[in-house]
């Protein structure tokens, strides 16, 4: 009798753990983007964006701190609305230097839940061949069934501020602001 009860308890614990395991989501690249802004010589605030973001989220709805995220996007997806500026940003003066990795990557290392739908996601950002720890101030906008795709979906916004000089893209700093405000908006679908 004891062996049967112990086995049933163990199976229940294993089944419970399986139910509580994080669920995998993949980025919806068409609805995910990175928008950045910086001050230009004190005259204006210039904005640009990166697209083509790919990644995965291991989302644990029961214990969000146990979730994780990995993302990558190509530097060549840069768009600022001015072809000459885009070409300069992709040159050796900024992102296109010899031996530089053309992709930007982020891998979370910890998540601190700060509210019902908010968290600070800390991770390693690799940009222009340099890896630094950054913190994303994140909001879970919505989780639920996508009305057109009929599958589980997540939506997040996050912000952070980076220093260009930390990533060796500091040309013209501080006249052109060293600090760059970054806003990420991500949608992700439950993986099949």
C-alpha cells in the first residue's frame, strides 16, 4: 500500500511540474521592432528602428521570474528615414567596422517581477561586437488567444537607455547624445 501511495504521489508531483513548466513562444517578426531615439546636436530628437527580430520566450505564467528570453536582429535592418544617414550608420564609423558581428543579440540572465504585469529583465546585450549587461523595464501588455491566428499569444513593451560609447558606436558624442533611448515592442506566438 505504501509503495502504491508513494508512486501515485511521485507521479502527481511530476505531472504538476510538467504543467507548471514554461511554455515556448516564438517572436512574430512582423509585429516586433526596436525603436531608438537620440538628441542631435541639441536641435532635435532623431528616431530610427530595427526590424527582423527573431527569438524565443520561455514564458512561465505561474512563476514569471522563471521565464527567459533570447532575441536577435540584423543591424542591416536599420531604418532612420534618411538613406544617407542609414548608409553612414552601417559604415565603419558605426556598425560596419571590420570584423564586427552584423547581428544584435540579447539573452536574459534574470527576471525580477515588479508588479502584476511588470518586470525588470536583466540580460547580456551584444552589439557591435561588445557584450554588456542591460536591464529592460518590461510590461506584459496582454496574453491570450490571438483573434485571427486562434493560438496563444503574448505582447510586451520594454524600455532601456544605452550609452553608445559602451558599444564602440560613439562617434560625435557628446554633441550627438551618447545616451540612446530604446523602446522594444514584441509579439510572440506559442510555438508548435
